[in-house]
């Protein structure tokens, strides 16, 4: 497991400590891991929603994937 050091403003430190106090995580590191997992999940959801929107608006490619990739 890697360890990283990230400078935080006093406001972010206070928010982090409040999340620990509220039981979101058992300590600062746990809250940060959970925050990163949540961020990744949100990004994945947004990618799916964007793809669904593109399909609904007709922004799709049709045909053979190899031909599309090769520009044939």
C-alpha cells in the first residue's frame, strides 16, 4: 500500500476531522480512502449517464468496430 502526503488548508483539515468525528471513517486516512472511492464511483456513474445521453441524442457509431477503428 502506498502512502502519500497531501497539504490541506486549515478549513479542509477541520472538515476532515469533522467527518471522522461524525463516524464517516475511523480516522483521517479512512475518510480519505472513502472519499476517493466515492469520487471514483461518481465518475463512473457520470460516464454511464453521458454515454446514455449520447445514445439518446444519436451520437453513436454504427458498423464493424474494426472498420471504424481503421477508418475504412
